[in-house]
């Protein structure tokens, strides 16, 4: 089994104004760093016409424990909208495949099909790849930062014993926990509400999906499912020496 190449900690993009009240904390392990940057005014991209079925797919989820607003999907390149495609991964049915080079996650299905999602991945220096499995999954998980991360970011000391679930939780509404054998890699597949992070290399190594997408994926994946993270040929990945922080 190929080892995961581990590392950690990036920088944060500004969350959409309409999501300001729900902005995810810029924390550790599976998120961007807590460093701040001045806000730079940018031109709003042209309004994209979104088909009704896509608007529905990314619509609000008021019945969740913490009601989720609609995703501003018009800001995202349609290539990253959730869609059923041909399974070109070469992996068997029931496998999570992360194509880091193209920023896609595939859930392989019967009859040569796959559900494809747009994702955000680890930025330069925080990539990982290899074969592992989804040990377990959690709804509205508690996020507990590694002690090494707390040393680097003292402001998250208050979460040493866990950040409560909620819209500002670093893991979002759902998380899939990646293990190799009995070892927790400390990497997760989880939710993120920042539409600008999808299709980008911005995280500390975890794989991020929009809230609506991680909820959809969560319902499909069963504990024990294999996960394959394909290396980006341009990344020059190294084998891990320590767990990600």
C-alpha cells in the first residue's frame, strides 16, 4: 500500500459577503491558517446562468441541525458542479478517488459510472497521495486540532478539547476520516462553504467539498470504503515523516 504523503498549513481566501455571518474559522489541520490579509476590492464576476436542477441541488437545507444556506453556485465554474460521469478512474465500484491535478473527487458507481464533485485540495507543500480507507464518518463533527497546530497557532488553544459542531466548525456538516490500517492519517474529506476554494489548492491537505456536496457524498460512502488519492505530477510529493498538522 502506498503511503500518504503528509504535511500542513496554508493561507485563507476571503469568504463571500453573503456568507460573512457564516464564515468558517481559519483554523488548522483541515483548514487554512489563521493569518489575515487586507481585503482587496475585486470586480464581481459576471452572473452565470444556472439551470434550475443545479440551483435545486445546491439550494438551502433548512432541516439540518444547523440550517445551511444555498451555495452561490453561479460563482463556480460549471465543471465543478456535481454531476454523474463515466468512471474513467480505473477503480472498482464503491471507491473514493481524488484527482488532485484536476480538482475532482469521484465516487465510483455500478455500470461504469461515477458521481463527480469539485474539490479544494492541499496547497503546495501540503499535498498527499496514496491508498487508504474511510475508517468512519461523522455528521456535524467536533473538530479537535492537533497539539502541534496549537503550538503554531496559539489562538486555537480554546479548541484543544474540540470545536463544537456548527456552521463555523472547520469540518463543516460532515466529515469522512481517512486511515491507513489502524493509523489515523489526520486527513479528512469534509465540508467547506467557501465556493472560491473549490478547484483550488488552498487547504492544509484535507479534501474540501461544498456543504451540499459533502452531505451527498456522505450518504453514498460506507465505512471501510477504499480511498485513492492520485498524485499531481507537478507536485513532486515526498513520503511522510510525521502526521499532518
